[in-house]
């Protein structure tokens, strides 16, 4: 090989080395940052919130404060202020045995409404109960008709003669609990409903709809009745 060929080969080798050196410099040097006012397209792989816009399943999705506020505005908590203070003793009346309820008959009729008692609730289940021998006993039951009213349900009560005496030896009436449940509404209960022999006690319920995110079993609206005041001998 002559001197001319060696010089040409050395020149080609030099050019190849310069190419490799330039390519290595470009791989090692970071790309210049874009100007602050330039809009960046794409997703930063190292960003901490790079999953902010990723789709989530219903189980993994968490409610943000904005979503929670919107749900509260659309489904407000029911107003229970008209129920008054709950007495400490919420136990239903207890009877020694079934015979102690009495051999006479009284009646309970229930009206179930909603929307400030403007609309009847059809198909509501009504139970009349009392505690007998330490266990709660269902004494009557019924369903509301299209007008939101049950049939007249009979219950055992003391003899009517006791209510005609100014100073009866025992209470001339019985006390019962009336419970109402209907799909889409909170459960409701009326406690200590007095029933006399031959008399129909009418109970009116105004049902409150259950918000979408709540269970109907999570709340029971309880109404407390005042027992009749006995008449004195001078009245």
C-alpha cells in the first residue's frame, strides 16, 4: 500500500471518529427546556399527578369535595326538627301475658301520605305490636290501598266499663306501637298509641323519601304519643 492510500484511509477513519463523537455528545446532552410561555403537549411521565386524568373504575373513584357538595345540594338531609325531643325511655308497653291485654276490641286505622300529606303511599306495610311476656308480638298488620289507607285493624283492649268509671282500678286502654315501611321511604313508627274499647284510633304518617345515597334502614322516624289524662272526680 503506497503513501497516498494510507493518507486516504486515515482521512476516512478520522471522519468516522468525528461522527461517533458527535452522536455520543448528542445522546449525553439533555434537551433544552422549552420557553415558559410555550404550551407543552404530551404527558410528563415523571409527574406526580400523571394519573389525574386516567380513567378509574367505580370502586376506585373517590368523591372530591366538589362532588360531595353537589350531592349534598341535590339530596339534602331530611328535616327532622318537627319530631321534637326523644324521651329517654323508648321501650314499648309491656304486658304480663296475652290475657292481660283484655277481652274487648278496639281498632286502629292508618293513613300513609307523602309530599306534605298531598300524595298517598300505596302498598305500605303496617304492623301493630306490643311486648307480651317479654317478647314483641305482632297483634295486627295490613297494607295501604291506592288511597294510602289501611283497613280497620282490630286489637285487644280492656273492657269498655273501665273507661266509664271516674277512678278505674286499671288503665282503661292499651298502648301499641304502629310501624310503617314502604319502598323508597324512611321507616316510621308511632309509639304508645292509645286504643279504647269500641273506638277507632286514627294514625297519620307523612313519609320522607330516602336520598339516593342512603339506605332506608339507616333511619327510623319515631313519633311519640301522649297518654290520655284521666278525668278527676270533679270534672
